[in-house]
């Protein structure tokens, strides 16, 4: 085996030691899992299939994610960050109760337009476990980011539940959803 040469004062970064390679590997695994979950749903994708699609061993996959739930949480977190960025930009100009109304409605719209999250909520409406992220701690974090309300605050919990309600049981149209949210926020 040929040893890798390292110049003096340079450190070799190794993914096994938590370096750059580990981060790249985790991101690749999450990216491939996202595509698979999006195409076929969480319930219909196994860890063996993820490892095969990534091109790594099962041992490597389990070193990064100890189980399917942990991998799902990572996929959820990545999608949640995208949604939070979109919603934050959409509500930036609002304050007070108006910001909360717009954050709820923008969150619902952003989740519906995100392929991974939309598929998850479609699964929850159909009774599948693809709606597992409905209890994810990421949702509370997003509510805090969007509204400025502490995650343990009852108002933050209400906002998360309102978004989940509209996603799980949508009203006839966006105008009806807006009227309902505005009525109870103001």
C-alpha cells in the first residue's frame, strides 16, 4: 500500500476522524436517500437499497446513520432548512401577528412545493408512515426561526400544529386557508 505524502505543517483530513471526507460522504448519502424517498416513499426504500445506490457498503451507511429513522431525520432536516430559508425570505418584511399569519401560509405553500415534504404529507393523509416527520423536532425549530417565538412556548406549538393541520387536512383553496388563519391570529 502506498502511503499518502503529507507536507510538513499540513494535516491530512480523514472522514473517519470527522473531517471533510466524512461530511461529503454524509451529504452524498442524504442526497441519494432524498431522491429515493422522493421517488418511492420512505416505506418503500430499504437501507440496503440506499447503500447500493450510493455505492457504499452497508457498514459505511450504518456508520453515518445508525438506522433508517436517523437517515430520514437527516433528509427531513435538509428539506426543512430549504423550506425555512424560503419562508424566512417571504415573511421578512412583516411584523407581529401579520408575520405569524404569513409564516403559517408561506410554510404551508413551501412544504407543498417541496417534493420530499409534500410526498411525506401525502403519505400521512393516506395513513402511511411517510408522515413520520410530523413529529420531528425540526418543525419546532422552524417555527422558532420564522416567528421568533421560543420553541417551548405554547404559541410556537400552536403554529406548528396549525401548519400541520393545513398540510394534513387542506381546505378547499388558499383563500379559505388565509381567511381561517387570519381569523384566529388577529
